[in-house]
C-alpha cells in the first residue's frame, strides 16, 4: 500500500490530493471458475507443499510528466520471502516477510522511520486449496503497524483540519477487511488463482469495487485474456486490464474532496476531476508445474490535464542459476 506524499524540510504536504484519493480507492474484485490445464485452457492452481520458501524482488517506480517532459523519476526495490508454513487438503497458511528496501531517493527522517517500520514486517494469511486469498490471520498486528505509520505522517501534517480528518478516516478504516484488500503485493500475487482462462479468449467482467471512505461501490470493468501457453517450457501468460467508469468515479472523487478540502482546493480540484482518467494493466507469468507466479507486472497510469503519473510495480521470483 502506498500513498503519493511529498515530505519536505517543514514536514509532509499532499500533492495532487485527488490523485492520491483516486489511487487509494482503486481496489479489486473477481468471479471464480474451476478447471485444469490443457492445450487451450489453464486454471491457476497452487501445487505447493509445506516448507516451500522462495525469495522475491519487488521493484517500484514512479514517473511524473508535465506534457512530454519527464519531471520526476524515482525507483525503489524491496526483498520479501514467501513461505508455506502449513498445508492441508483445504487450505494453506502463508508467511510473507518483508526485507530491506533501497531507493534512489534521498530519504528524510520521517521516510526513514516509515521504511524501518516495514522492514521485517510479517503478514500471515490463509489461502484456499487452489491458491485464492481467504483471510489475513495476523491483521491486528498489521493494523497496529499501519496506525504507527499514519500517526508518524499525521504528526508532520501542515495542511490543516481537513487533512487531519482524512488521516483519521484512514485510521478508522483499518479493520480486517480493509487491511486484507490493501495488502497490495499479496492481493496481486494471488489475484489470478482459482480461475479458469481460455487461450486468446478475451472476456470482460463488470464489477463493483469496495470504497471504504465514501461507502459507495465504484464501478469498474476487467478485460481478461490468457495470451500464451508454453507447455514445453512449462509456463503461461495472463493479462488483466482494468478501467473505471469515468463519469461515476469522478462523482465519488468530488464527493470525498468536498468533505476534506478547503474552499479554494475544492474549486481547483473539481476543475481537475473533469479531466481525470486512470488505467491499470497487469501481466502474470505462472509456472504450470508448481503453480507459483514467476513474474508479475502492474502499470498504473493516471492523467489530469497535462500532468500524467505512471506507477510501475513488478514482482519477480529470485531463481537460482
């Protein structure tokens, strides 16, 4: 989970507030199927054993464009380990342990505190027999760490009472369901599991995304396609693209900004929202024999007027040579 926050010498200031809110509300939902692998069909299933453990590299980049020129470009990488700590006929228990984070940004003291809080953070969660996410087991522990992060940021806030309300609303939403949905790396990794996909058969699925800050669902459309099956080398590729209902989404953003923004910011933000757009493209490479995701990439693009932001996330299993 990440937020677009600028931290300067005088503390933390929110930049392009409505873009932060838009990304904050952007979550996932799906429907299920059940089948096995053949020449044209694949179901993502986890054939995992207790004691299996793999190291992964999480890489993230953020780019900002003003027209054509690139005006901001930052990169970071984080190691993590996934271990199957228990396995039954019906489910698995997974331990997801964060390691060190490195970045090409110069971190100020507040950012260093946030990074240190995440280093060594351990998620313990349950997945179904096919690998689909079921529940976060140690959610109370994760909640306490998340609250510490929010408190650290809020303590440096110079944006006034509206932003204090925003931070309070985030803290109030830290229940089990929200923490499960906002654990991005885990949710993305398990997103395709338990579903059947047909080679070169694109399907669209309309769904409603949860929205903890406003309480109204957000309509979105998934375009899902299994683009390749390589049985000889033992892998397949899946692509998932998500788009939002721009008109309805803009209404939700406007409603939230009215609650937390100053009068001047409300007027400026509403003008910006009218020109807002967002897209979300994902790519998965799965090992057909084991059911482990070898590689995942997400490219999320948000645009407002002449300003465009591109966030890229990739997860790659660190295989031995």
